[in-house]
C-alpha cells in the first residue's frame, strides 16, 4: 500500500507524518485491497468579517482507492492533529459502510 502525504502552505513535520501513517494503518489493517492513498494537508488563513481577526484553518483531505471505488473525505479544524482525527473518523465510517454493503450483496451468478 502506498501513502502519499503532501502539504500546501505548510511543512509536513515528522510528527504529523507519523500520526497520519499510524492512524491510517490502524484504519485499514483489515483491508487487503487498498491500492493507494493520498493525503493533502493545507493551511488557510481566513479573516472574520465581524471581528476583523484572522483564524488559521487547518484542512486535511484524503483519497483512498480500492478496486472499483474511490473514497474521499475532507475535514477542517483549528489544529492539524484535530483535522486529521476528524478525517480518519469520516473515512472509517465510509469504509464500514462499504464493507457492510459488500457483505449484504451476494455475488451475481451468471
């Protein structure tokens, strides 16, 4: 399995990379058919219209490619570790739903 991690407007530290690899390894330990995974981390500076103060928005996006399906999720928070945690929770729900659908649908016999 190949995990590609890239950053946009921020530097990927070894701690962030290790956090991502650990979380994704735990999430897909029972899936043999994962072809590739791409994780994109970015930092966006937004200015609030009312308070005129800026806030940093850390965004984590991921694409998981399985045979015949591609899963995408995006999460944002004020902290990069929180956005990564939210991202993995979203992807876990998608993978659980995908596994459930595979178990319910019997293979078609032709």
